[in-house]
C-alpha cells in the first residue's frame, strides 16, 4: 500500500500556485511555508519569524502597561 501526501498545487514537479516554478516545498509563497517544520533548516525561516512575532505579541499581552 502506497501512501503519502501530495500538494494540490504541484503538477509534474511544477508549482501551479507560484508562477509555474519548480516545486520546492517551503519556498516563499508556498502554502506549506511557515506552517510546517522542514528537515532543511533553511526552509524554516518563515516559521521562526512567525514564532518570534507570536512570542512578542504574547509578551505585550502579559504586560499591557510595559512598553520598551
């Protein structure tokens, strides 16, 4: 039994969502970017940025009267 996940925007190794560029999961504009952790750490930049924003937002919520 074969299994796995396929991107609905990938057709013949081409991304139909991003200007028909070669499919590279996690590239800028990819539906996966910033949502999943990749083995290639270079592709996790958007996820790290999103986590940093969330942390700073939660700090502001925890200390609403404190502004740096």
